[in-house]
């Protein structure tokens, strides 16, 4: 009789293992569907990705630094012209 009981427990364990696998599959499908919907929603909102934001931020910092350097050169040239001309 113990073999019958073990067989029932083995079948029950197999059933639970299959159910857990199925639940994980459903979870993955739900995560994928959610991610797709979230990405669509964000695209509709015209939200930029972090990488794009960082790239534009670095470009702005570089442009600001170049503008500061050009401003300093212009100020120096204007000062020189003012000193030479007066």
C-alpha cells in the first residue's frame, strides 16, 4: 500500500511543479505585455530615454563651455581694441 501512497504523492508533486511552471510562464507573459504597454504609453507622452537625455545634457555642457571660452576671447579682444584705440 505504501507504493500507492507514494505514487499519489509523486503525481501531486508533479502537478504542483507543472502548476508552478505554468504560473511562471503566465508571469513572464504579463510582464512582457505590461512592458510593451508601458513603452507605448511613454512613447505617446514623448518622454525621452535616459541615455538620450544624458547625451543632450553633455552636448549642452560642452556648448556652454565653448560659449564661455568665446565670451572670454571677445572680452579680451574688446579690451585690447579699447586700449589700442583710446
